DNA sequence: CTGATAACATAAGCTCAGCTTATCCCATGT
DNA sequence: ACATGGGATAAGCTGAGCTTATGTTATCAG
């Protein structure tokens, strides 16, 4: 239904509005950076397409007809509205706010503690974080960038390794002292072990694999506490309820501050890790690139 | 302050609105009667001029960005407003209402009695009459057409003779009977004479000139009543207060109905008269031409 | 009264914006 | 693996929209 067959070239309305406001084709030409004959011909073209006189030519200028007055009123308001919305759009670049998708653990232990630094460096960039306990669904999520744990293979996306998966047992200093340390792997199972349920689809390192990679065989400890949520597991470890698996660099801050002790001699590494993932369909904006550079630093 | 340097070419907004509504450049091209590459390039030009992406290109089409949504809303309302006002202007041609300038006498005695007939013949034409007792000031009056008494010379205007000045004494049948008729000019001055003051700038026939044109010399009657307004003079004649000068065809209706008696043997004609006067600056519209044709009939 | 001035109208010529055709690329569906 | 749809891009053409030049008219000033 809406089509331009019933509209004259709209640029003619811009010229009309200027001439009608200034009541002079010569003045309009000056304002529009063109010439009087151009304005004269364009007004003529507009009047011809409408079949209505918009101006009455008088000595040294023009005056508006009734039809001209009516058209001026609407044209001025429409042009004003359009100018305002175009100005609004230009002032709010799409790249000013970026959305980041990641899992809960990375968001909680790594990103959130460090985000103030990014914000200090980039005051004009607003970060919105989408987190999920389960595997992030990239297809339905329109994030600008994702930081995901895994192998780094996502169809339609480019993934770049950010952090390798380095895992080691961690416990509180209190528990460590209570058991007199853990010189060997076999000593670990004397204490309660904190286990993350891996049935959420996440390919996380677990105790079984850690023992294998350390050249030993995992035998279930008599006391194993299971968690669905890594943050709860970490809290349990901090409060001395058992030994958990710590992922570098998620728990680095706790280890550095002495809240947790890393049993680094049992550290293992896999080919998994956290990756920066962006869509192949969109070149990253300047803001997204700035965020990615900061992640890598 | 308002200038087009801050507006993109507005035709781009027409193309944008179609593509945004249909969410497809190909469909927009069909609607606008052009081709998909043209639409693609125009949208790109618009996005480049704004520095903002308005569409996200997806499989088999496009979706709007936030900025695109904002722009669509305003563009649709502005285009709708403009379409409506342009339609309104086209439907109400300026030529539907015409303004006629004339003097009071012509308006009162000739035009107004006949106007219903014109209206019956032209139901779509609205007449607006501007009258004046003094000489009509054409320069400041923006009438479409004027009917003026005079010689027919007006700078910047085309004048066409409508009615010659034919003047004769008139009186009421009562007065005529009271004086037993007026066989000769000399008999006229036995009765009171009604005189129009000519100091208004109007070049009207007066008693002096009428006597001269009848080969006699005007000697003031003992009883002369003067009037500034011809309608009052006519009323005085009708009510039997004296003999007045009647202008054909202004008083034709009264003579025909017997309200007044024309002393036709003393009728004179000058080179003055009523003229149809139109501006050289404007070709008459169809309505004005219809009115002029009707005047002549 | 004459000449100057301002401003719109018109004519003719030039040029590049806006269109076209052709082709490429990609995602999806069968 | 092939077909299809739809946006992106390149290259070429043309006429809309501009320019310069000139004509016309009304008004003003000397």
C-alpha cells in the first residue's frame, strides 16, 4: 500500500520548505548552497507534479498560497522529526554497548573481579554479560562475543584460545593443616573430595581424569560431596569441607590471597580451555575488538 | 538554521521504509519498481551517511537493528503525514474559490441579484466579493478578477469592456405623475434632482455633463439633494424624492418592474464603463475564466 | 523620465548520481 | 551434491539536476 508513486521526490520538499520559510528563491538557493534557477525549476517541478500553485510570485520575492501554507506546516514538522531521529541515531552508536556471553564460573571468578579495570580503561563502553549454568546456546544468543569453555569448535563462529585448562586440587589451609599435607595422590583420598557433576554437558576435568593424567588410578574416597554449581563447590573448599578441583586462573585470586592452597604438584592440563568466540557473520566493532584485546592481555 | 546539510537525501528514507517494512531488499525493489542492487546500494549509502547499521543481513532477508527500528517508526509517521497533506492539497484546487473586486453599486444592483444564477451553473465555484465605496486599490488587493468602472486603463492589468456607461434620468411613477411628465430637459429642473457626490475619485456621469451631452446647459435646480452613496440615491429616487441618474444596467431591474421610470429620451453614453480587469501576472484559472464568460453573457 | 537594481523565469549545456545488467558469495533446503 | 533465494559488488549507461547565460518585470532613486 505505501509506495512512492504518490510522493514527489522528497528533496523537492526540502527546497520548498526553505523557500517558503524565507519567502525568496534566491535566499533559499543561498541557504541550500545552490542557485536561484535550480530552486525556481525545482519549485516549478513540485507545483507541476501537484497541479497546485504553492507560491504567488510578487515583486522581489514570493508569497505562499493557501495550499503553500498548508504544505509548509506539515513539511516543517516532518523534517524536524526526521532530523531529530537521525541525530539521535548518530549519537548512540550501536558499538557503544556490547554483550558478552559466558558461563557462570568464568563470570563470577574471572570476569567480574576484573571488569572494573576494563571499565576504567574504556569509559565509553558498556558491557552486558549473559551467563548460563548450562552450555551456552550460541544460535539463539545474539551476543557480540562469547567466552566459552570447551574444545573451541563452533560452527559459524571463530574461536580463539584464551586460557588453557589447567586444573589442580585445592583446599583450605585449615584442612591442609588438619591432614598434615598431601605428599602424594593417595593422600588425597583420605580427605573428603568435592566433585562437580559433569552431566550438564560441560566437558570439565574431573577426579578420575586427573588421577589418570597423574599416572594413577582413581579410587572413590569414602567421602565425596557433589555439587551442580562450581561456585558452591569453591565455597565449600574455602570453608574447609574438602578438597576440590581448581581451574586456573579462576581460583588464582583465592590462592594468591591465601584463602585456598593449590596442590600444584598434581596440576594437569588438557586441550580444552576458554575460548573467545565471535560470529563469522559480523566483523567485530571497535568496542568488541577493544574488549577482546583486553581479554588477551 | 534548518538546512539540508544535516539530512541525507530523503529519497533514501523512502527506500529504507519499504525495505524495513518488508524485511527484504528484493521485495522492496519490487514494490518501488526498481532492482535489488539499487536498493542494496541505497541502503548502504544511507548507512554510510549515518555511520550506523540499520539492518542486519540474515539468511534470505534482513532484520532491523535497534537504530533501524527507531528510524522506521519516525520515517513511517512522517511519510504518512506528508502523503496526507499532499493528497489534501491536490483535492482542494486553489481555483475552486475566486475573489472578485468591484464597487458597491455594481455589487448591490447587478452582481448580487444575478449571483444565484452563476452559482446554479457552477456549483463547485465559490465567489468571494470584495467591495469598496472608493476607488478600488488594485495594487493592494489580491482579487482574482475585478469589475471596475472607469476608462479601462490599469497598469499591469488587462481590462476588457463589460458594460458601457449609459445614463438616463429616472424617477418614480408617482413623481412622474405629480409633475405630469418631463417632455423636455428644462422640465427636469422643476423637480428636485438627486446628485451623487463625485469627489470620491470616481469618474461618474453627472447632471452637468448629461445636460451638455444633450446639447443644453445645466442650470442648478432650486432643489438638489446630494448623496455619497449611490444605493441611497437610488432608494431616494424609488421613494419619489426626486429625479436621479440611472446607470444601465444597474437600475434595469427596477425599471423593468416599474418601480422606476427611465426618461430614455435623455439617455447619454460615455466612453467609460465597467471593465473586467485581470492581472497580467497570472493566467486566469478555469474557475476565473468561467466567471468571466458568465459576466459577458 | 531614465537608468539601476533586484528577483523570478526560461533556455541550453554539462555531469555524475542513480539506476541497470551481470556476477559473486553464502546459507539453507532437498 | 545440487538447487535456490537473496544480499553484495562491479561496471557501464543515461537523464535528472544542476550550472551559466539571458530575458522580463516591478520598483526605486536621482
